[in-house]
């Protein structure tokens, strides 16, 4: 009744190797989600980010509103952080699609980046600074005054908002590492072309360094540089580099068997490679989330250790010695004559000049070290150091990738080889996204008007005042 399986047929079915994959022996599965879907989700997250900004502003104006919306604000903020990963994956998928090429993505992302920069400079210098200058006796003081207010309002001393800077740099990095130049960079010069990938990577690292130093108060980032700063969290950029290396190493494995770059380009359009890419991306999203949390923890622990070390060195220097000298065993401390005992002499009163030199024994040295360490291990100071470390980490962007693992299930349903039904939607998505952002701000500001800390206006008094001034002018 039940037929036996032909073991000889199963033995003949070998696993198709990477370089042997063609459209004829390709797998059947292809995810239902396309790059277009991810682009739409990315713009929705951008609109949600603006709602978070308005909720935060309303919370600062009204404590009751802040308490009522705290849970929503936290949840929406986590969703808003997924905007760049969505757009980055969509951008990467379009780069893998050989029909699109690099030129289109470079032009689109470069134009969007330049457009946002131009809009920022117009609004900031002409309308904000120019508007303030109209009310000052010295118009030249308007720019420093606005800069001072902005630095107070910015929690980390800067404002990074132009996500198209990140998308443009990622496209450049992908171009330099995977594009095959046909005219100028040929032969050995192609190695120089590959090294140009260090330019966008260096720009990303440079922005990270600037953000760290600005958060620590070591430098001031000028306001004109705000639209040129990267927004992408460092772990998201590391994720992108991992995807680039996945594509590059896969090409090396493919071409090791005598295949050409053109054949590899065709292999990129197979369902098997699309599925392998989705699985790799899902795994990397989880790993990036874990690594992001660990880095934030490392920042906090580093600040705590530095705080304790500084306190110990400060306490020892107050009595004329150092940790290295105490460890060597030959220590001379400046102690007040009126205070016998090592423990009491560790913190002399300021201004006491009647002192003497004493040589500590090993027991006294251990007691001194224990007292200094106990003084440095203050819970409040350590907690403040941990909070400061998290603040610096957040300023750079660490912590913003902690929820990337939410995307892993969606990525498994994603296929960059699936073509969207309506190509025109790709052009309309940014327009619809900008329109949605405007609607969010218009409606949000309308809702916040009731929470402004101003007294209500009596309509009859307003009418009387208008009537009085009208009769005065006539």
C-alpha cells in the first residue's frame, strides 16, 4: 500500500552548491515583502519620531501631560528608532538589484541630503536668526544669542537629524567596495578605488568622535554643521558594513570556481541568495542589538571606574602621596601634629601648617588604602557616573540599536528580488512621508495650544482693546 522511497534517487539529489545555483534549480520560496514596503515603514517611523518630539515638548510645558504620555512616548520612541534601519535595508536591497544601479541611489540620497541642508540654512539663518535680529539694537548679536539658546536646548550640545547623510555615505561605501569600474580605475588602480571606502567610514568615525567630545563638553559643534552630522547609530553602521562584507565575501567564494562578475550579478537575483541574505540579516540584527546593549554597559562601567580612580587619586594627593607610592611601601605623608593616628590624619583640615613627616608601616598603609577606597566607593557618585556614561553613549548613538531584533521576523519575510507591483509608489513615498510629517506637526501644534503656560484671554476685553486702539488711530 505504501511505496518505498527510492534511495538511489535520493542519493542522486545533491545539495546545490553556491556557484552552481541558477534560475533553473533555484528554490521556490520568496518573501512577500519588498524594498518598497520597508521604505513605507521607514517613512512612517519618521512621522512617528515627529510625534515623539511634540509629545516631549508638550511634556515640558505641562507636567500632567508628561505623566500621562510617558508610556506612549517611550514606546513610540523605540518605534521611531527603527526608521533608519528600515530605509537602510530598503536602500541596500535596491543596490543589490542590478537594474537600479548605484547612480540612481547616489543622486536620490545626495539630492535629499542637499535639500535638507538648504532648507535648514534657509529657515535657521534667514527666518530664525533674521527674525531675532529684527528685535535687537545690535543685529550682529542675533546669531550668538540664537546659538546660545540652541546649545542650552540641545541635551548633548548638538542636533543630528539629516538621515540622508547616512544613506548617502552607505551608498558610497557600497559603491567603492562592490562596483566594478570600467574606465579609470582598472588593473592595480582598482585597489585604490576599493580603499576609497575608507572616506565614508572615516566621516562616520569622525562624527562619532565629535559627538563624544561635544557630549563631554570638550568642544562646541557649530550650528551650521548640524545638518551634516550622521544620525545612524554606530551599531547600525556596523550592521551595514557586515552586509557589505557578506556580499563581497560571497562574490569571492562564487568566483573562486572560475565564475565572472557578470555571472555573480545574475546569481544575486536568485531566490536562494535572497533567502540567505534575509537569514544573515536577521541573525546580524539580533547580534547588533546585543552588542549595542553591551557597549552602553561598557561606557557606564568605564565612567564608574574612572570616577572611583579619580577620587582615590584626589584623596591621596591631598595628603601628599599617590597610589603608586603607597604600593611601593615607602611613603611619607604630611600629617597634622594635633591628630595622631593614620586614619584621622588621612584628611587634614585645610590651612593646618603644623605638620610632620611620618613613614607608614605595612599595617598603616593598608588602613590608609582601605579608608581612601571606602571614601571613593560612594553609591551616589557611582550612580551618577553610570548615568553620565549612558548619557555619553546615547550622545554617540549607542543604545539606539537595542531594539533592532524586532525587525528580525520581518526580515525573514523580506526578499530584495521581489519587484513591487507599482513602481510609481517609490517616487510618491517620500512625498507622502513629507505630507504626513506636516500633518503631524499641524495637528500636534493644534493640540498643544491648550497646554501653553499662558492665561486665557477674555474675548470682551480683547474686543474693547481693539476698539480703543482703532478709535485712537482714526
